[in-house]
C-alpha cells in the first residue's frame, strides 16, 4: 500500500507518529528504517488472549479493567507466563465477586462497607451460627436499620 505521508501510514498501523519522528531524529535514520523498527516492535509486542489480539499486554489488561503491574508481579511471584498469570488472576478476582441485593461487589468487604457493616464481624457471626456470610450480612443490616 502506498501512503501520501508518514502520519497516515502510522495511523493505519497504530504506531505513535511523534515517537517515530523522535526515534528517527535521535538515531539519524530514514523514515523507512524508523518505521520498520517500530513496526517490528509493535508486531513483537502484540498480546493475544482469548482469541483477541491487543496492541500490548497493558492494553489487554486495561480491557479487563485490571492493572498490568499487578498481573506482572503475580507472574513473577508464581513463575508464570503472562498469559497464564492473566487467566489465573482473572479467575481469582471473578471468584471474589459477590452479588447481594441485585448489586455486584468486587469483594465481600466492599459489600459490607456499602451497607455500613464491619466485614470481620459479619464473617465471625456467620461462622459462629453456621450460616452463609450473605445471611449474616442481612442480619446485621436488619439489626442496624
């Protein structure tokens, strides 16, 4: 494909035009060499997860609304590949979600906070009485209101 200008070409391949120009000036190389370098860089750094290709690992994490650094630390700590660490991390966080009164909460603690209750008290009450944490939370909500 022939391009009329470099910016148009960069936009098509999702390459940052200003970064390419800076790289070109800094290394005193031609447009073609700079573009080739960036094209190879972006091609190498693309990340595929669940049959979807993202521009980078960070872009993939942002799509799932999680911080890339958290997954990288998890991968390093567990000696996992990023793809495996991402799926484990997502699986762990999906298990922690709780649905209460028709609302989704990230954790049980955030659910308790939303209703003005202490999560550790609610959990202790549930354990003492052999009931679920949700039932214990309902008890605390009814008692407080």
